[in-house]
C-alpha cells in the first residue's frame, strides 16, 4: 500500500518540487498540499496521513507550532524540510525535533545533480513514515510514562517541581502548592506561559526542594520565593533546550 503524504510549504516553487517528487514515486501518494500550519493541522486531523513534509517558516501558524499541536493530538511522522542557512529557522527546527518531529532535510539549494535531492527527499520520507510503525498501546505507554512527553499543548515554559524523597522531606509539596496557588494551575495543567509538572526526580537532592525549568535548576526553594521565581521567568523566559 502506498504511503499517504501531506506537503506543508508556503513557497509555491518549493512546494511544486516536493509534490512532483512524491508523484513520481509509485510507493507514495500525495493526499494534500497546504501552505500554512493551521491548514496542516486541519488536513492531518481529517485525513490522518502516513507522513508529513513540514516547512518551518509558515504564515498563520509556524511549522513549529503545527508540529507541537499535531504530535500532541494525533501523532504523525513528520519530516522537517528546512533551510539550515536561516538561523531563525534552524533554531525552530531544533525545537520541532524536541516536539517529536522525526528527521530534518535541507531544502534544495539549486546546485545539486539532476534528481539527486529528489531521491534523497523520497528516501528520507519513506524512512520517516516507518519510524513510528509501532502498536498504539506501546506508543501510548511510553508517552504517558515519561513526563517530558506531552499529549496536549503546553505553556511556553515548563516548571518541573520535584517531590521525590529529599524534596518531600524538605517541604517540596508546600512549594508545589505555592506554585499552584500563584499560577492558578493544578499540577499537570497549563496556561499560555507555563506548564506545571510534579516531577519524580531531577537529580539535585543536595539542594532540595528544587525545580527545573528548561535547562535551569532552581534550588533550595521556599514557598515564599515562588512569586519572585515566577515573575523572573515571565520577564526572562528560559528555553526548554539549548545548543552548547
């Protein structure tokens, strides 16, 4: 059975090249082509493709936002087709991989041998499509066991408050309740700015109670410090991941 493909690309020239490459392969069938992230979500919800080729810089909704939503609501293998020479697009690509996209392929530069880029694109698309060829129960079990996987969209920053033994003995639950009260969220809930997670362990027991936000550790927290911590994070958002 042919793999069902959706192309998401706002450049008509690039989109035609991607669509032509898919149409030329008998193992692939193009079921939709769209030019923005919001339409990509609509099409994915309605058609449930086997694989998506996704640009990052899109109108209405970016490729990153579309990837986060799709992977949270109806996980689908996604190949990011991105311009690595564009610094902004490059960093969005890292975040899309963190959100669940499977692989990245550079957009064609125009100096490739005839048909070489298309062959690479098609081969990568097929590989990505088969990457998640797993039973639903297996995928669901992994997604629900590990707290760093999300099944629905989260806030811009995730506060992971540890309540394991060391933090629990040093009033970690009181700190967690202070975060809940100040943010107006229960553990596991999100708003536009924050997701609040009760974490099993973040490996900073010597400085309990503690939390981690992206790659920043917040140590020796007291309930009274929670408002200043939240306001600092609002003023200076911390990235979920960093390239070092």
